[in-house]
C-alpha cells in the first residue's frame, strides 16, 4: 500500500572541495555528510517498502 503524496527522500549534497579545513575537527564536514548519507539510505529503504510500485528511476 503506497502512501499518497509522500515524496521520495532526497540525498544529501556532498561537501564542496574547499569545505574541509583539514585541521582534524571533531565533526568534520565529511563526517556530517556520511551521517546524513546513512540517514538518507535508511529513509530511502523505508520509503521503498511503502512504495513497492515505484520504479528505480
């Protein structure tokens, strides 16, 4: 059963090449991006379960 009007999750944008200062920050932009990417993958998997009729475009 599809949930109507539920948009497909959108992947996070990766950090731009100059976003990391290379100083070893506790929460580097790359770490934050990886966390967001994992949340996106989980949200997408759950969305696909709710929308089995949608193609993989």
